[in-house]
């Protein structure tokens, strides 16, 4: 009897295969296929595994690459936006807690200074007595 693999193993395997495919494409990009203008059926050329390192990318390939990058950035940006949108109430709540704590701290310092002034008022200012009279 065969046991089913957990869903996490299947997704991690899919991510691994996708990343392997992308890394292989980045390491060794495919050479563009050339088709003749003749009505004869196109011939498929088998390219040996040791491709030249100076393979050029076609304009259409470059556009596809840019479209893929922009699509990936849009998807990642959307996910980041949704995470930020869900966390925004918590951030606002923490900011309000700190704001209230600052108000309470300010009122506490103000109350302490008023209480100290009421219980022990400052001494009246001394008259200007020259130093030679104090001796």
C-alpha cells in the first residue's frame, strides 16, 4: 500500500523543479530557431549540449523576459500590498498606544511640577546685598 505524500512535499518539489528550470535557462539560454521563408516544412536543427557562451537573445526574447519580470514584480507587489493592508490596523493601533502613553507621561510630569510648586513655593528673591556687607 502506497502512502500519499503531504501537500508540503509536493509544493516544495514543484518550487525546486521550477527554480532548477529557471537557473538552467539563465545559465545556458536557448538559441533562437530559424525558419526559412520557403513553403517547405521547417527543419528542426538539433543543437549539441555544449552551446556557445556568446548566445544572443532576440528582441522578442528580451521583451518576453521583461514581461516575465514585470509580471513577477506585480504579483510580489500585490502580495506585499495585501500583507501591508492587513497589518496596517495593528501599526495604527500601536502608534495610538504610544501616542496615549506620551500624553499620559506629559500630564504626569506637568502634574508633578504643579504639585511641587504648590507644596513648596519658591523662596522669595533675595535683595541685592553687596558682598562686603555680608561679612
